[in-house]
C-alpha cells in the first residue's frame, strides 16, 4: 500500500507533460505514419522512463547519499563523468543499480553499437547502381551537408559550446544513426532532444523540403528534364566499390571508419552474391531488432528534468533550420553548376535537395514535385543517385566533425 | 596560427570547422567519384573516344 501511495505522490507536472509528449509521438506514428518504427518506441520509452520511481531506468537507488563521491564532484566540476551509476538528487549523489533501459543505453548507444549495427542493415539495403550511372550526382551529396555546418554556427551564436553545437548541427545530416553517434560523443546531456529532432524531422521531409525548393527555383528550372542512361555494371564494380570506399575513408578520416565500414560491410554482403541469407537478415531481422531497441532506448533519455528545458525547444528549432539549410545548399549548388553547363545539359536544381541523407524519402519528394510541374518528367533515378550520395556525405561529414572538433577544444 | 585558433572563440573555431569540414566532405566525395569512374571504366572509355 505504501508503495502504491509513494508512486502516486511522486507524480509531478513535468512527468505528466512527458506522458503527453510520449502520447503525441505515438499518435504521430500511428495516425500520421511519421517514421512509426522509431517514433512509436521513442514515445513509449518517454512514458516508461518518466513513470514514478521508474525501475526501468534505475532498478534500485541507495537510500543514503554517498558523501565521499558528493564532495569530490562538488569540488571538481565535471568529475561526475568519472563516477558511473550515481544519480544526483537535490545536490547529493546516490549510487544506483541500472534498470533495463539504462543497460540498453550504456551497452547499445554509449558504446555506439546500435548505430553501427543499423548501418550494416542500411548498407545491405542500398543499391549504388543509380549512382554509378550518374557519378556526378555524388557532389550533391556533399553540397547538401552545408546545413550541418551552418546550423552549428547558428548554435554557437546561441551560446552553445562548440561540441554541443556540432552535435546539434549533425541533425542536418538527416541521418539518425550519425546524429546519435556524434551526440553520444559530444553532447550526452542533449542526447534526447537531438535524437528526437533527428528522427522527427526526417519524417517531415515531405513537408519541409517542397516550400524551400519552390522558393529557390523558378518554374522553368523545375521543368528541366535530365537524361538517364540505362547501363549494367559488372559484379566487380559493385563489389570493389564498398571495399575501396572503406579503405579511403579509413585513410582520410579514420574516426569515420566504424560508420563507413559498417555501411560498406552491409553493402558488400548485399553485392557479393554468395551471402543472400545474411543480406536478408541484415536488411530485415537485424535492422528491425536494433531499430526496436534503439527507439525505446532513445525514449529513455527523455527524462522530464533533462528534456523539459528551454534548450530542448532551441534544439528542435535548430533541427528545422538544419533541414532548410541542407535543402537550400543542395539546390543552390545545382544552380551554381548550371552556370557552367550548356543548354540541354543542365541539372534540374531540385535534384540538389535530394543530396540529404533521408533515403529514399527525399528522392520521392523531388520526383513528386517534378511530376506535379510536368507529369511526363521523370527525375527519380537522378534524385536517388543524389540521395544515396547524401548517405555517404553525411557519414563523412560526421566523421570530419568528430576529427576536427576535439583538435580545437582544450 | 593553429595555437591562436585553439585559444580563439567558439565562433572562430566553428568557422574553421565549417570551412575545413565542407572542403573535407567535397575532397572525400571527389575521391569516391574518381573511384566510381575508374571502376565503371567510363574514365578510360572517354579517353579512348
């Protein structure tokens, strides 16, 4: 009876707000079909972790504070990083036994295991053939990463430190696993809002991109047709590409190897032709299982005290800014390239917007706009090429940020 | 110069990361582009033409 009363007595307004946020995410997933595979587990995780005396996060908490640890942390700001499994309550530090969601967070996200496993699945799903037919499209995958860096500068202007700002900027990668990977290294404190923003905005690509594209292009530009060559590639090309990309990434940006390597490993499994069962397992069972655990674990980082603060709203707003800058970067780069291309050989600048990593949603959005302007215009394959390049570009950008930022921070 | 940057403001560091980050992304993707063209033979085919 005491336990029941303690549960009811410890509910506060912040917890109730988090239940509402969790329910909103679940409703968006079910009713609007916005990234349901992630938003539903995230929403449910947010509710779970904010239940009174949430044992899914903290299996048990010591009844007395550890005064030794408390005094060390008080006298050495930042020392809390050294003490695992201590929770601060009213300025005092208590030892706790981790619950299931905390165990998943520590073993799956803080070790970067989940993002890496997800990338194996994504790699097994990606077909690079459209990119081989239009290799020049790879540059849109680079240009559309502009949003990451522009948003990072905006975040710095809003008084976030460099590490946190770069983790916020990476929302613009439109690439959930990369955002999680960078946030887990640079901004553990804001992990929840960054992950939620990364996945929420990905699902909003069909709403965010069209107005930006229309604003930056003329009707004449949107009507541009692009030639597409049907070509077959040898098995050698498809197999050698992931191996070569991994080696180059390893030499140029070693820190990006866990992400690039796992993406390319998944792709190699797909293309080698002798591991069909493993390829199917990576695309289905592995991806589904890790996505399930990833979603609920991200939700578990949405504790009311950490999530309900002004910075969360700022991060969510900057996530939107990042997607707008990404789209603008890609479109403007295509328009810039068109200055040097002959009439009849110009890019449809909308293709540039597909250089973000949200695959294949962004490519579909571009095709939809193109067909709305001219029902006989097909730019889907070119958009897919740019979209696949965006996947590569976002990982490289994430790797470079992970390499550059620590060099500049004391 | 790099020491001065390390002691600089976050905005200066951010601009540095932006410039070298974008250059880096383009540089790496240019390498990937060359790989694709070499592997798919289109670089050599064009030369032969």
